[in-house]
């Protein structure tokens, strides 16, 4: 029965002697004090007046304390209502609907619970650049009449989005509270401090009397708790609950209990450091605001001033006894002095009694604490945790069984050693040990986590809690150390940290930008690649920036339209934006995202991914441009294009239809045969072209084709075989056709001009040489002969000189016509220049066959020629003749022989043809 005996000893030996002894001591002390007080009553007369004055001041101070407590209570009671609203808001996951907010406010009896409060409202912070989207969102949520008014020029607005009762406060709905410097100062003070904040005096828009008022503000943060630092509070701000307070209603009746005793003036410090009066009374009557401003009590004999702070706002309460109270309290003579002395003695006796009784209760409390420690020791001996008791030098006095199970050291091995020496491991954090020693050296407890080393060399983690131990007199006697084994938890935590780091590494090093957005479209999270694309640090983005800040104007417009739809629908895919980072690097990205919602269906955050598609976008643009170029080429007005399958039209452009005179769509499905002049042309081209196309080559030619109206056109056409995309689409070819009818005509004109004499239209020397070569070749093949005659006009120079060059030209044209008319179709007459002509007669059987023909020509030339002027002239001709192959076998040889014969005949004066 060791535990039972130990418990009995603690109960009996705790120093308790019973309540009667304590009571007797207190009564004896009180009686002694009363006796002494009565003995001194006679001497108290001389300081009667001083005591009366002290009592009056004490009365005044108590009234002031009551006034202060009443004012503080009235100003702080609404805080509890606002905090209740904050709790309700947290229960609703940070979002009040208008109906829910009205329901909460209606559940409170505002006039009774919170006198002077016009209602409760909610203020939300809005960036000016997001104002339009913010108003639109509120209107979609049911506030179709919601408008922001009273806005200043600050980039951040603090807009009242909820106010109830609405009928009394409708003018404050949508107002920008931040536009007023006083309101903004109070709002920012509340956000920075995280505490309820009372504004400086303001004029409330909902107060028809426009009297002095206040705004009582309570900040609300995400997750429902205070983040800690001002910067974190700003980042986590959800909004501010506020209550508009009308000072007149709030303070009504506060001075009445003290009005017969005190003159008073209650003022509040404004933002410029001055004090503005809120309430003033004189001889029990309230003063008007204008009179209160000049009212002062500092010259009164009993004047007193008290300053106190409520919700961050400083107040000053100036008081003095009224004239009637001063006369009543300070104007007493020595009447009742003996009674006052006796009363004072009695009060002192009671005080001594209370002090003695209080000491007795303190001793009883100390004994109770000692018993508690004994019970704790009993618990410590049986707990599974390791429990150590050390002296003030941190040496172990006692350990429980849990210590032995955990460390492996028995009690005998541990007593007298310091835990830091006995259980030290090279993995133990020295800074943590140093902190423990510092705390214990000044008698303080602490709570840390350490690595210990067991007797078998095993390292383990423990959660260490150190509590100081004191004796009945409060003297430090040692420390109780409780250690819990947290090795398994630490291992799981390490595994979780490793897994989290692995996931973070995958997240940060993914080949795309991962990020999350809040309901305002601002970044909540972003991986390393996304930060590098935007050229920012996480601190510069989280809670401050939106992806739209890095888009071009078109992208910002698209984002503003798509993000609200995304929050409603929960998914968006492959939106493309142009992104430009802070360092100027631009890229094209594709954005996809899914939304994460709270249990109540409210949007919480996005899960977004952004891919760099700059190269794909560039190639796509090039392909698009190529397509446009191809379409422009295929729809060219100059080039007709047709795709054939088995020589049937399966596609054509409009230029082809216009070229051949067909209506739109008329050629589709039609055989291409109808465009050819005849079957021969159709079959000839097919035989020439398609073998070459099937061999992978190209085919090009020029030929005449037929229009729908039957007219013929010259076409330059080129074709190529198209690759087969499937078995059903084999045998396709693409043909491009250009109408070259005009160029062909021009070419013919140019050819004629190059081969014919411009004046007479006869073949010139070039064409004569070509035909002479052809005649030689034909004669060589057939064995025939032909004749070549060289003519020179006689008397032409005289006509030219006497009648002019125009007359000479007329003579040459007439000669040419007569020569051409006297020849066969197979013969050729050419003008070499001047008055020289050549006649080629092909073929002839014998040389003598040419002479009759040439003599007829000479006769024709000798006939008179009538000029346009009506005059007649006559010319003759000398002629030289040569035969192939007798006189020559080359063109030059024949021309030379004929020329020589012509000159010989001219000298001889012969005008007849004669073989050489």
C-alpha cells in the first residue's frame, strides 16, 4: 500500500490547522485596530477638512470611473455584435449573401443591445482597375441596383456592399468609404492592427441630423483568423464588418446619474490631434455643440482630466464638482466628527479582517497546489511518457518507468546526471539546448523538440515540456521534464516532406506554367517556370497580380470575359494569349483551367496550366499565310486552274470558267474533251502528257482550244500529277492554263514583220533565205530542179527623183503586186531592198520551164503604172536566172550566179528571161 500511505501523508502534512484559528486571529487584529482608531478620533478633528476634501475627490473619481466604464461599454458592445457577424461569416466560408446578412442583423435587437448603432455593414476592398467587373458581379448576384458612389481617386476603394437594416442605411449602400480620409485612416488602421478600430468623428450619410458619428470597424480575414503581420493581414483581407454609430444616440443618458454631482465634458481626438467635444453638461443641463466647443473646466477647484482609449481611439473626460456638490461635500463643519472617527476606525478594522482572511485563503490555496503536485507526481510515475524531476542545476533527482522504457537508462544510471549529458547525440540541435538552458536558468518553463540518444545508441525524437517547481514560499526547487516519443511522427513527417518536395520539384520543373487564381483573378500560387516566364518573384505576384497584367489589350479583354464564365462553369480550355514578362520577353501561350469549389459551391481557387505555343503559333501563322497565298493563286483572275480525275473536272476556279465562257459550276463533272478543238487534239495531248505525268514529270505545251461559243483560243497549259491520298482518289492531275491568244497574235505580227518587207508585204531577204534552203533540201530529196531569178528595175531612180519618194513607193508596191499575181502558190517573190526583187520558182522539171513564167512577169512589169496623182509612169526590169543544181548547190552560190546574170543582161540591154 505505498501509494495510499504517500497520499495520506500529503493530506495530513499540508499545514492545515482549521478555520477557527484563522478566524480568531482575524477578529483579534480587527479589534486592536478599532481600539486604536477610536483613541485617535479626537486627534482627527484637526484634519477633518482634508479628509472631507479627499472623500469628495474619491466620490468624484468613482463617478468618473463609472462614466468612463459606461462610455467604454457603449462603444465596445457593438464589437461583440460585429464579431458575432464575423463568426457567422466564417461559418459561411467567407461569403455573406444579402439575405443571410439581413437575417443575422434582424436576429439582433439593435436599439436594445447596441444603442446608437444604425446598423451593421460589410466593406470590401476593390482595386480601381477591377471596379467595373466588381460592380457587374454584385449586380449578377442580385443587387441589380448596386452602384458605387462617392468614389475618390485612390487606386484602392473600400466599398460598402452589405448594410442592414437597408431602409435606414440605403444611402450608404455602394459608397466608397475610402474616399473620405478619416474613414480610410480608420479602415487601414483596423486592417494593419487586426483589432476592432473606432474612427475619428465623421458625418454619417445615414444620419438625417448630420450629427457627429463614428465608424466601428472589425477586420475579417481569409480562413477566419488573424494572419499575424500587417503585410499578411493586407494580403489575407476578406473585408471589414462595420457599425455606424450616432454619437448623440450612443451617449444619450450617460451623464444623467452624475449630473447632480459633476459638470463634465467628453471629447474625442480627431485625426489632426485636436479634441472634439461630444458631450458637455453644466449644473445638470446638457450644452449645445457650439457652446460645448468653448466650454472649459480646467479653472474649477476640483477639476480633473482623464484620458482613455477605446478601440484605438483616444477620449478625454474633463470633470469638476458642481457648485451645489462642492458646497455640500466640502462646506461641512466639525459636526459629526466623532461619528466619522468611529466610522473610520470601523472601516480600518474591517479592512484588517479582510486582509487576514485573504492571507488565510492564500495559504489554503498554496496547500492545494502542493496537493496537486503530489497528484501530478503520482500520475507521472504511471504515465507512458518519460518524466524527470531535476534540481535547480538541472541534475536528475528522479525518473519514472516511462523514462527507462524510452531511453534504456535505469533510475540509478540517470540520477545525478544532466539530461543533456546523459542523452546527448551529435544530431541534437545545440541552439535548442542553449534556449532550454537560458529559460531554466531564469526559472521559466519551455516546450521544444529534440533528438535524444538511447542507451543502445539509438536516436529518437522527443517532445519536451519543462515546468518549474516551487515550494510553499514560491522558491524554485527544480524542474519537471515530460518527454513524449514523437519518432514515428517525425519519420512520417520526413516522408511527407520528401513527398511534398518531390511534388514541388515536379511542380516547379514541369515543362509548363502551373498556377492558381483566387476569386479576384489574382495569383495564389505559381511554379518556378511560370515565374521565369513573367520575370517576377513569388512575393511580387501572390495576392497582388493577375495573369491579365501580363496580357496585351486583346488578351485582357478576353480574360475579363472568360474568367467570370470560368468561375461559373468550372472549366475552360485552350484559350490563347500573348504574354509579355517584366523583362520584355514575349511568348504565345495556351491556357486551360479547372475550378475548385468549397462544399457550399462557392468558388475557391483555380487549377490552371499554361503552355508555351510560340513556335506552334508561328508555324500556324505561316501555314495560314500560305493558305491565303494558295487561295489567292487558285482564285487568280489570270490563270485558269482545273483538277481532273480520269480527265473529268472535279474542281476548277472561276478564272477557268471565264476563260472558256462557261457559267459558274457548269464545268464541274464535265469531261474535258469539250474544251478541245477536235478528237485528234484531245487524244494527241493525252498520249503525250499522261505517260510523262505518271513518270513523275511535268508536261507543258501550247495549243488551240475551243470556248463554249465555238471560238478558238490559244492556251499555254501545264500539268502535274497529284499524289494519291487514297485508292479512291488515284489518277488525279492539276492543270494550269493561261489564255495566250493575244500574245500569239502579237507573236505572229512580230514574226511577219521580221520576215516580210514593210512596204510591199513581200518576203524579205531572211524569209527568202529560209525558203531557198527548204527548196534545196526538197530538190535534193526528189531530184527535181528549181529556178532562181534576180530582178532589178530600170528607170526607177528617175521616177524617184522626178516624182518623189512617195511615188517611188507606189511604183514598188505596184511591182510587188504584179509579181505576186503572176506566180503560183508554191513560188516565192521577195524584195531584197531598193528596187531589187528575187523570184523562186519550185519545182520545175527542166530549166527551160522557168522562162515563160519569167517573161510573163517582165511583160507585166513593163505596163504603165498610174500614180495616185493621176500621172502614169513606166519601168522595165533586168533579170538574171540561175538553176539548181546546174548553176549552184548552195543558196549563196545560186544568188551570186543570178546576180551576175542580171548585171550581164542589164549591160546588154536585154529584157527577156534567158538561162545562163
